[in-house]
């Protein structure tokens, strides 16, 4: 059974790959926020995903990523 995403708590995660040595670790990916982690990682310090912040910043993306011309 897969665990929920440690970043956004969404249950839609998928196993992406296995370690070269079978059974040592697996790599998982969240299908919502695209966070990727290894099963052997300590996940207690993961910064939580804040959808409200994303919603506030998204309208400003064009101004934030505009290239400087000079």
C-alpha cells in the first residue's frame, strides 16, 4: 500500500522506480504536486504544500518570470 504524499497529503501517489539492489528503497511520486521521495528518506522535515499560496501567486507568474531586456 502506498502512503499519502508527505508534502500535500494527497493519497494519489505512485511507485516510480526501485533501487538497483532489490528491496533497499523505492521511489514514489505524488500525482498532484509532483513531489518525489525515496522510501528510505526521513520525511519529518518536508515543507508542506500550500495551495492557497499557489493560488495567490499564479496570476503574477508572467511578471515574475519575465526576462530582463537590456
